[in-house]
C-alpha cells in the first residue's frame, strides 16, 4: 500500500510534521522518552478532539513487519467497566503509533486514522501507510 498522491503532497509540504512528533533521547532513558511521547500524544489528542485525555496507553506493536521499538498507543478519552448489559470493558480514544529506535534513542509518534466503517475494504491505493519513523514497515 502507498500514500495517495494528495496525501503524499501534504506530507511533503509539511516536512513530515503534520500529525507527527519526535525527538532524541539517551539510549538509557527509554522510560523518560516513553513518558514524553505519552505527554505529547495526550496534548495532540486534546487539541484535535477537544476533549480531555484521561491517559495514554502504549503497548508493543503487533503489526506485521513493524520494526523493533514500535508501539501502538491509544489516547483514552472515556472508559466503561463491564456491566450486566455489556460484559466487556469499553475504551474510547484516538489511536497513535510510536517508535523509540533501540539503536539511536530517537523517537517519533504519528496520529493513526483507521479506515472508516466496519468491515470496509478500501482499494490499497487509497490507503495511507504508516511512516517508517513511526513504526511502519516503510
């Protein structure tokens, strides 16, 4: 899959910064870098969504082909515990991808906009791929 021409042009004009953030960290400072990523994602999600973010959950990515250090993050805006009516917890939020390069300590995050619609199968040329700097396969 590849970026559609319009999305690629916007990303090039923005210098890759639209919806992305990043920085450098000392190799031994992984936890501090993860906390920085969470703070930046929360601020971005609040700015975009207009509602408070309760917390940001980041877990190691399970995406096929994701490089080492890739994370799937969720800026959580609402949570509901299981109930008699709905026996599973419900978590609402905005998805993000992040990566802390294990060799350099450089980190980046990107807002992820999934394809809308349950069971939707878009044409591959209409779907943007995740940038490698945020844990995409390139």
